[in-house]
C-alpha cells in the first residue's frame, strides 16, 4: 500500500507501508508519521485490510478526529483508493501499488546502440546447431498443455495489470529464463514502457535490456531467438549484449491485425540456461494469444472509462438541472414573498406609530420581519447570484447578530444557549450577510433537531492554525452514517417538513464563495456538530 499527502506542510510526500495494520500519527513510532501537523494526535488512526480486500480506516481515539470527506468516522470505515481522508489538517489518499511483478514506466531501460544492426532472422540458431527437429509425443503434449494453461490464465481476467503478470508467470513456468519483461506501447507517447517484469527486483530501481534486440524483432514482426548472444555474429559485438552479459535471449512481438502492441523479452546470463527453438516457438505462440487478450483488456478498460465518464456527465447534468429548478423556484417564491412582506412592513410600521403593540412585541415583530427579508434576499441569490463584496469580518459579531434574530425561538423551545467565542479572533475576508445566513441555518437546524431534554445549543469560535473555525453543536438524536454523506446535496432532507436546501446553501456559501470547508461530526444518540472553517488572509474570488 502507498499513501500520498495531498495538503499541508508535507504535501507531495509518499509513504509505502506493509503489514496487516498500518498506523498513522504524529509520533515517529507510527508506520506513517506526520510530525508537522499539530492537529494530528500522537497515535491518530490506522488502516487495515478488511473483507473482500477492502481498506478499512479507523480512528484510534484521536483528539481532532478522522474524516472521510466531510464526515467524521468512529468505527472501521471502508475507503477506496483515490478517496481522500483527513487527519488533523492533513488530507491523504491511498494509492494501490502495482501488483507483484509490475514496474512503473521508466523502470526498465532500453539501452541505445550507436550502430545499426543487420536484419533479424526468425528463430536464428548458432552454426552447427540443429536447425530442425521432430517433436516427440511427450514434447507435443507438453506444449499443448502449456498453451491450454496460458489460454485459461489469459481468459480469467480483463484487468490488464493482472493479465500481464499472469502471462509472465505462465512463461516462467515453462521457459528457463532468468528475467522476463513485457513492454507495451504507450498510447500518448508512442514509446515502449515496461508494464510487467519477473521476478521482482529487491528494492526496485532500474533494469536494462537491449534496445537493439527489441527493435530488430519489432521491425521484422518476428520472434527473435539468440541461443548464444555473445557469440552471435550479429549481436556479439553490441554494447548492450556485452554490458548485460546476455547469454541467451528471446524477443517476441505482440502482433494484432498487423500492429505491434509491444514485446515479450526473455534473457539469461548463465550458460546452463540456453533457449532453443522449442522455447522460442512456445513464446511465439503465447505472444499470439497474449496480443488478443491484451487488446480485449484494453477495449474493456476503454469501455469502462467511457461508461464512468458517461455516469459523471449524467450526474453533472442532473445536478445542473436541479440547480436550474432551484433558480426558477427561488425567483418565483422570492417574488411572491416580496409582495407579501412589503405591505406587512407598512402595516407593522403603522401599528408601531399608533402604539398598538408593546415594546417586547415590537422587538419580536422587527426580528421576524428581518428574517423574512433575509429569506427573500437568500432566494434571490439562488435565482440571480450577484457579485460578492468581501470585507474584513469579525466572525464573533456575525454570530451575535444572527443569534439576536432567533433568541425568541431559543427561549420558546427551552434551549440552553452556550456561547464560547474566542477572544481576539482574527478577522476573515468574507461577506457578512452570507455568513449570517450560514449561522442562522446551522443554529435553526440544531434547534429543530433537539426534541428531548436536555436541549443545549453550543456555538464556539476559535483560531485553528491558519483558519478560523465556527462549530455549532446540538444534543439531538444524531444522524445515521448512511445519511451523513448526502447531507449537503440539494433537496436531501432528514426532516418531514424540510426542503433540503439549508445545508446545500451553507456548503455553497462556505466552499464556493469563501474558499472554506464545512464538515459534520455526528453520532447516533449523542448529537451533531457542524464545523465551518474559513481561511485567514485569503480573499475568495467574487462569484458572479
């Protein structure tokens, strides 16, 4: 397994790890140490192999939690390669390492030759060697058995990496080679790249093979056999053959409809391992089967990628259509609400002038009207987004202003309000009215979630490194894990009378308009915390 760091002071770092359990944390005793992130606990989390070869990510009682996406996890949680997860402020991703025998592109070097070489000869043998021989029944049966086994192996998978490794395994079982390579042409660079090698070299590094031999086989579209390469008149003086001390070699091109897909290259340096014509014929037959299997695997991979691209395009289209519906509905509702609210403001003002209401009622009416007007503006922002005017903003003042509009609800619902606002909190570049909507949304959601006593609404602000964080915590029933991943989708709601637009709106404001992040930490039976993180000293681009 390999882990790559996506963000933070260690961005770009890659870690390789083996074993059934891989530990992560700030201390050096961990398999993966992240000492530069102060929010990572000494022993923070671990990754292990679960059923069906799934990776399981588990938090080990860390202080700041382990997150998959925006969701905090508390039990072993399946995680896919390429799915980002977070420890402290560090985002990481699992990258599957190549299967045993696979090499990264560039790990096998084709040695350049300064001079041109004569044309290759199919199945060339040394002078005095037997050029033709009859196949006895035992040899014929062995070959047929090998080809049958290879055919079954190649037909067992459409995964290209697995197919290539299985191909080399099959060859090495019947041909006395010290090394085996399978090189394929890269579609973008048109260069040969090593996709599999056998056996795997300890510690990796580069391995070299003779470019001259490979190019001869490709040029002639024929399998090339060198029974004694160093004594061969055509290749004996070639630098790569001498440098690599190649005693015997076979190079078979992978041909499909006249096109060369790549080559199979085998070599040996020991005099006791000499290839003969029978070996070359077996490799040539295997190459013919392999070319068909490789082409099928490539077509399957392309089809799978096209299908995944189609799914992504469909999801984007559905999302765009939803947003279009939101804009249309918002424009209609905002228009109708404005027609209702405007006369109400006049009537309330007239009632206040004539002294028909007491001071307490007057304050309540003003707060509710302000909420209605804010809702109208919010709906308009969906229908016709306007340029955002960023300005230095005190998040504590935003919290105080938003709470002043809902103190009646807080009192009426019997909720105890616990404010823990950090002193000397730095200013952030933001649109105060937009953050006000976020705080209102999160606070009202928390109040509505709490049905049983005790009802406590905790709102905290703090400076966390280079971010200012706002957390809203309730003592409600919590949210099941299967619902948490969808909380920020438009139209998704866990409330009977909800619209599914509140958290979607919060996500849009925080992430798209302010360059921040929003995450949820919820446990069934214990409550929910939603945290908003805003960057310091960075002005998010205005959205038009």
